[in-house]
């Protein structure tokens, strides 16, 4: 019964009246002698039929015109209950096989069994190359595109991504290039296309093929599935590789990559100076602390009396979940299959915004009109303690969340939340480390600041740079705080 409810099988028995196309399949189960016996049992004499196609045609005609109401019961007397296996069953079996290969791959990596890793990679590559062409998700009978994560193709692409890392570690760049090209050709809308394209461009350069490396980077810049930090990384590669005589024209995005980011420099007394170890400093209060806590203490004191939290994107994901709660859990077809889901299945896909555009824009309009704090309080009181993707009830108290919403303001907050709604997956990481706020007057006026903290020798990642550019475009006060070691001359 569970298989039937899941759509993997159809069952027909004597109590059913099958449709024409179903009856045709059921009749094909019968042998010629069985069909002759059925005709003998019927009131009308049809025993002149001898050939299989004649018997099938006669029985099917009698069923379709309704001249013999007892026909289905007579047929099922001979066939018994008929079970038709859905095409989906094949896909389920392929998925199970892919999961087994993935388990072997993980175990092999844990045990450092490179021979088995290679076999898993080769098998996955072969399965991906020989798999059927991706179904067109625009067809009426095709599953939604966000179901792709339940496919064997998705599993094999993850295995091959691990395989690429192994190849690169062993400097087998030719193998890595071959595998990356397969991934990019077989997985048209993959979530890792940015990573695959970047690695392909880098590996081609390792192989002494700069022209091809440049072409791959330029193609990645225009790929609609490559976004955020991956896109910036490819833009920077294209600029570096595309100097004369390879390219004479400067790309239009060159100036945007050169934008100045506000910086603040502070000094800290290090507790450890070991290479590769996490930076530990003496804080302003004399206690040991990390680089982010040191920056928080600076902003609370010399930096302007700011309150704040080291949350990276955590508090923003909490705010998004609270203000978009009704949108996230709205009734949309095919996205909820269990009451234990903390988000719809399309949450990290482009379909999330497309399927709820009117609902999302209505919420954003209320936020822009200054109702965010009221919406926040209502959502908190109604749903406190209920699991929702991104919402951390324990780490971010209500007072902090309200202060942030008040400090950011409705216009900027609406812009940021729309950005997350459009592409949650690409932008749910890489936000600045610190979120600071302070109140301007007794009437509740407030302002906010976002700060990315970098210790000695640390550099901005491309994802962090992408977020800073977006925040600057939205009008946020954002800066980088660089912590350097106290000068020895002091």
C-alpha cells in the first residue's frame, strides 16, 4: 500500500473498472487459451477468434463499449490482482544504487583506500555518462526541478566532486579536467557549477593551457547558475588571464571589482604566534579572546560605543525566518511531504521566489512601510520554539533581533530579505562577522553597522567580498576591521 501511495505501483483487482489504456495492458498478461476461455464464459459467442490480436481487439472492444459489464471480473478471475510497476521505480532503484556507491566512497576516503576511491569515481563517471538525458522540467508530467536532489545524477555528481579533489591533491590534473567537463555537461543546473567551473579553469592553467582556462572563466561569468562569490572569483580570473595580447577589451565588470571597501585598523596583543593556529589575543579586559571578540570590545569602547554580536549570517537567517514565516510555510504544491520539515523542498532554489512572488512582495511592502518590528514580535510570540530552517531561538534573543531590525530600517531590510528570498542557497553564507547597533535617542531611533573581521595575514574570501558589495549597494554601513599585532617598538 505504501508503494502505491508513493506512486511506484498501480494495483488492479476484480473490484476495479480499468480505463482503456489500463485494460489493454492487463489483457496483454493473458495467454491465447486464457482469452479464449474468457470469451466462452460470456453470453455472446465470440469463439471464432483464434489469433492473439483478434482476441485482444474483441475483448477490448467489449470493454470500451460497455456491452459486457461482467468482463472485468471475468478477466481478473484469470489474471488475479495485477500490479503495474511505475517508471518511477527504475529511478528509485538507480537512486539506491547511487547511495550505495556514495557510502563506499565515504568509507574509502575515511580509510584512505585510494584504490576503492578510484573505482567509485570511475563507476560514478560511467553512470553519469550513460544516464538518460535530463528530463525537461517544463513538461507537464515531469517532476519539479527541486526534486533533482533525490536523483541518482545528483548523488553521482557529489561523488565526482570528491573525486576531483582527490585528483587535484595527487596532481592528476588531466583526470580532474575530464571529470569536471563531464559534470558541467551532464548537470546543467547544478548547485556546484560555480565551483566546478572555477576548478576547471584553475586546473587548465596548471596544465599550461591559459587560453582554454580564460575561455572557461569567461563562460562561467555569463553562466546564469553561477552567482555570488564564485562569479567574482571567475571575474577576477578572467581579468588576470585576459590581458593583452589574449584580450584587448576590458570587461564591463572590471571597475566593480576595484571598488574601495572601508577599512578600520586596530592592534592586538597576541597570546600565541604559532603558524596555522587560531589567533588568540589579550582582550581590552585582560582576558583571552579571539579576533572577533577583540573587535567587539574595540567597537564597544574606542570604536563608538556599539553593542553587537558575533553572528556572521546567523542573526540574519533568524530574522528572515521570523519575518517570512507565513511565506515559508504557505501552501505550495509538492514542497511539503512531511510535517517534520523545517522548510519547503524548494527553499534553496529559484522556485521558492517564483512560486510565492506575490506573498513575498506583500511581506516586503509591509517591512518597507515600517511594520517589521511589529511583524517580528508577532511571529516570535506565535512560533517560539518551533523548528524553522535558519531560525536559532537560543542564540539570538528577542532584544537583539529587535535592535537589529530597528537599526537597519525598513528599506534596507526589505532589500536584504528579497535578496535572500531570490537565492537563499548562494547567499546564506559569507556575511560579515559582526552585527553592531546602538540607540540614538530615547524615542527608539537606532543605527546598525556590519563588520568583517580579519586577523593578521587573513584575506577576504570572494564570497565575503560579494556580500560586502551587495550590502554597499543596499546602503548598509559596512567595513572591514583588520587586526594587526602590536608593534614590537612599543
